[in-house]
């Protein structure tokens, strides 16, 4: 801009300078011509009056040099000329100034001599005798004048140019300075030309619009961040060049990445082949789902291409931890296999006995013995199925979650009553210590938990052993301890007894009826009530299981 103003100013100065010189020269030229004509006229008047007094002899006394004086008779014949021989001069009647003098008393004309580069001014005056007195003087022509003026003009122009160059530069800088000092954020501040007011108004309006749009964008960004930050699923957006544009913390945590690399390349997030393949598929426009391994965990990634028509703009990755889901699925598969296996044993037994009976090979008292066997196996199957159903219900969350106040003490007494017969058979006695202990719970589940614990305490006890149940109120919980004087659990098995179908000594299963599901039901049932289960056991001495039931608020 400075250059432009500078150039324009410079051109204006130059043009003005040139025009001034031309006009000045023209005016000067006209002025001098007029003065010269005036002088010729004055001299002509002197000569006229001298001629009238002294006659033609006066002309002879004219000093040499000076203006050219010519006297022309009324017939056009040159009578006198102080610069040429009159006899050699032609008829002058056709000269412009002569014609004018004859017509109007005086006449002026100017003629240029191309060869001399000079201009001659002629002044003619009609004398009283009809002759015409003509005076002429040479004046420099315009071109000669210009030629003569060229040097001073160049000098003046050079000075003017230098001066105008400096001034134009200063001027342009001064013009531009206030424009440069405009603060685009606050255009109203500072010293500004009134001509710029519309522009500044536009700038202000634009600033306002940009400000509003920025606020909206920031708000959207905040919302987006809030949503993605609190998502447990990982979320990531990348462009078509596999460069990460946006992501949440969860995806870094899920993929076990601490920081993004400098180039934010997507493929540095996970080096496994399936991840790369999914990304490639999305770049090709195809959605894909894969389970990848990251830091020992199973992460399911869903990679979607972002398409607008046929044009790919990038891709979106959703990641979630499916480790427990997969473990759970595995457990369910194992559970189904175990249930089938556990059912197969009593069924095979029943089927075998039935086959022998069909052939009529069992007779008399044996019938009672084998019927009892069938009954035991059927009972075992029933309890297995019951436990399986109960556990499935707990897994699915299908149990009635309606909580009501239940008394642990009453439930304990009831369980002891139910187990009375079995306990008596092996000489085991109950000792129940405590008083009313109300909790908020799902009645049948709490009963099942208490029953299973006391059942185990009886089952895995020694003859004439003891089962003691104590209920004590603590600050936030009701502590229930079920201890026995039984066979105990070896140290290496203690962590596994809550697993489904886990039984410490498989050889036991023949003698002690059990499904291996009891403690699983205890674990899930307690968890449903937010209760904690601890187990403590010493082989040969006994086992103590403690359940900490939350007290109602
Ligand atoms: P089960 O139906 O076989 O009793 P549980 O899940 O209730 O199944 O128990 C798992 C295993 O833990 C049992 O098979 C048994 O070996 C052991 N166990 C449970 N409770 C006791 C206890 N009070 N004393 C000794 N061993 C126990």
C-alpha cells in the first residue's frame, strides 16, 4: 500500500511539475511577445514622428544594429530597409502585417524561421502619406526557449524529484500509519480516518459475528468433550491420512497408551495386525469390528469410515473393554458343560439300576436298597437343578429385587430346624448366639445364603462336631459367623471354593452330597445385598465363614 501511495504521489508531483513548467514557459513566452510588440509599437511611433519632421534622411541616421526598420511605399515597393538592400527586396504588399496596417492603421504578425529556430515579430504602422513603416525584431521560438531552458529545468526537476521522492515516502508512511495501527480486535480505538468508518464498522460487526460463532463452537466443543470424557468407551476421530484429530482419555487407557506420538499417527496406538486391518478397511470405506489385545485385556474396536457421498473424510473408532464379558461368556460355556456333566453321573446311575430291574434281576430286599439309590441320585439331580436355576437367576439379575426387612436371627433358627435331622444323623449340634438382626434383603436369597453356609458346616463336620452361628451388630454391618469344627479346607483350595462346581476333594462327592454350587450362590447372593464374605479355615480344625450384612440406614 505504501508503494502504491508513494508511486501515485510521485506521479502526481511529476505531472504537476511538468504542467507548471509548460504553463509557466507558455505564459512567459506570451508575456515577452506582448512586451516586444509594445516596444516595436513605441519605436514605430518615434520613427513616425521623426520621419514627419526630418523626412527620409532620418532613417539614414539610424544607428546600425537594433530593430530592423523597413519602409514600404503605398505601392508595396520597399523604400528603405536597414538590414537589406531595398532594391533587391520583393513586393511586400502581401505580408500579413502590411495588409492589416493598410486596413486598420496597424498590424502585427509573427513568423517562424524553421531554419534559424527563431521567430520574427513584425509591427506595421500606416503613415499619413500612405506608406507603411514596419519594425521587426527576432524573438526566440518556443523550441529554442525550451532548448535554452532544458538544463535549468533538468536541475529543477532533479531537485524536485529528490524532494518529492522523500516527501512522497514520508507522506505515504504517514497515511498508512493510522491504518496499520488499527487493532482488529478493538477497531474503535486509536486515531482513524473518518473515511474508514464504514470499514471499521464492518470490522466490528465481523468481530461480533466471529465472537458469537467462536462461543458457539467452544460451547459445542465443551459439550463434546464432556460427553466423550465421561464415556467409559474409548472414542477417536482420525482423518483420511490416519492422523488423530480428536480422542478421549478412555481410548488411551483402554489401548494402554500414555501419550500420543508427535505425528499423532493412528497406527502407533496399537501395533497388532487386526487393528491395522480394521483401519485399512475403514479407509477403504468398510465398517469393521475386531477384538484386539491391549495390555492383557480384550478390547473390542468398531471402526467406521466417515463418508460424504463417495468421499472419505476420515474414520471414527469406538473401543470398549470386553474382557469380563468374554470371561463371562467362557464361564457360561463351562457352566453349561459342567451342569451336563454333573447331571450325567446320577442319570447314568439311575439308568443302570433301571436296566437291571427291567431284566428282573433285582428281587426281594434289594429292591428297597436300589430304590433308595435311585432316590438319592434323583435328589442329587433335583438339588443340582435347583442350584443351577438359582445361580442362573442371580446371574441374570432375574431374582425379585423387592427388598424388605428380614431377620437374620429368625432365618438362622429356621435353617437350623431344617438341618436338624441331618445334623442329628452325624451327631452334630448347633449353637446359635444372637438376637433379632434385621436387614433389608430379598428373603429367599438371604435364606439360601444362610442355609448353604450352615449346610456346609454340617456336611463337612466331623461326627459329634459343633456348628456355631453368631450374630453381632457392628457400626455399619451385622456380622454373621458360621463356624464349624469340621474337616477344614486346604490352603491351596481356599481361594477356589467359591468357583462353580469346585469341590475340594472329588472323592468326597461320593460320600457327601453336594453340587459344588452352594458357595457360588452364597457369593452372588451376598453380592446382591452388598454384603462381604470372608472365609477362614484350618484343615482338621474347622472353617469359619463370616458375612458382613449392611445394616439398614
Ligand atoms: P457343595 O455343594 O459341594 O457343598 P459348595 O460350593 O457349597 O459345594 O462348597 C464347595 C466346596 O468347598 C465343597 O465341596 C467343600 O469341599 C468345601 N467346603 C465348603 N464349605 C466347607 C466347610 N464348612 N468345611 C469344609 N469344606 C467346605
